């Protein structure tokens, strides 16, 4: 487990206890996070040791519901603010209805990731926020530049998925609910649970992209990791731009699997699958920012980046706990893999990580 920094910059309720973000904060990102951070001053009180848990408590699930509704509302705004092509224009192939989607997605990528990485890593607040870095080392600027380009490519892949869905809806290949009024409670349920139903898809894809470490079948995962997923793990200490620093194959599957599955299986308003794609992106960007505060504080996934062969999913649906791949520290790797090679040393032959200082 990472040694936590010894200084805190938050007002503390008691020595060593850090104030947690309220459950409604996803609605107010980044305004609430930034304004609160700007009022801080460095103190010498110690932070609580970092701890991962295999699942979430009630407040954690409630926070996830708020984040899901945020993604849904952003999707609904994107649809209603324009003549969304899924409702007609996409019945004919034309770059005229495609380029606004691409421009919107790239601008959102650059504004969200660019601002958050600048604020945490490059702004005048950098030194004030340093104690909250989950790992005290910082990635090089070269990593930030690389991940910015890779994430821009990933957003293009997500745009291709959205264009494919718009075409399928407009031509009737996918059934859809044309208005929210048609089934408001049905829509509200799936909107509020976006995070929860997309996590199993993420676990399945993510686990398949890591070595399976079995002799019973060919280890396809080792091949996929070396040629696809290793790009993501090059960012050993990730930032917001690292969230979707993915090979184009992985970036496409990451957006496509949950959104297409739900759109195909259920007759949903387009705001639900689009909200899922937004949540995949924003959740990855904020979840990789590397800070316990004012960042997302996703120490569960931070451990995956540091030790590779554990914590493949997320705490919202604790599949790692159920299948025995959860680790709360480096020592837990031995409980999962016993004498089999695992962890950073077992993966470095296929992963050229950035040198962090």
C-alpha cells in the first residue's frame, strides 16, 4: 500500500481525519471542488492512511446514482440542444450531421481533461494540492502530451460508436423510445443506474485484456494485453487524460459494449446509451486523476495501475470481491495468484511505463 503524504490542506474534523466529499458533489463538479480548494492553506496534520474497499457503502452508491443522473442529463442536453440525427438526419450518410458530433466530443474531451490536469498538475494550486496525491511521484509532461493525443483518438472512436447508433436508430435497425414522456419511470430507473449496469461490461472487457494466467486454455489475454491494453498501463501514475489513453480497439469496445447491448436489449431513449458513453468517458477521466481530493480518490483502481493483476472492475458491482481478484495492497497479490508470477514485475516485459519523479 502507498505511504500517504504527511500534510493535509483540508479543514479537518479531528486529527488525521479528512473531510469527505458529500454525495451530491458530482452535480457540482468542477465548481464545488475548485472553489473549495481555492480556500485551502497547508497544515501539518496527517491524513488518514489510504485504504481500498472491495465494495461501496450506501453513500457511495448514492453518489454513483448522482453521477449517473449527471451523465444522463448531459446526454439529454446534447440531444435536445440540437436536431439530433438519430431522429431523422442519420437515415442518410452525410458528413453534415457527423461533424457536429465529432466537434462536440473533442471539445468536451479537451475542456474536461485539459482543465482538470492543468488544475491538479500544472496550475499555481499544484503545491497546495500535492499532499493529496495518492502516489507522491508525478508523471512527466511527456506523458501528459502523449495521453492527450491518445485520449483525443479515443474520443474519435467514441464518436464513431455514437454515429453508428444514430444510424441504427434513424433507419429502424434499433428500436428506441422517441420521448421521455412515453415511459418516465422506466427511463428514470435506467438513467439512475447507468454506472451500476455498465460496470459488469467493463469488468468483462477489462479482464479479457489482461493475462488470464491459466494453462487450461491458450492465454489470449496475454496477447491482447501486449498488443492492445499495454498502452493504457504505460501511464503507471495516471492523470485525467490517461483515463481513455487506450488503443483504438479498446476505446471502441469500451464505449460500444454497454451502450449497444442496452440499446439492443431494451427499447430506450437515445439519452440512456449516450449517457452511458458520457459516463464511460467522464468516469474514466475523473477516476484516473491520481488525487484523493479534490479528485475522485479512486484508490481501488489506483492499485490496479500499480499492481496490474487485481481490481479489474469497480466497487459499485463488486465482481472482484466475488471472483477473488480484489487486492487492498501489494501483499494481497499472493493471496490471489499464490506462486504464479503477477504484479508489476510480471507485466513490465510487455509494458514500457513512463518514468515518474
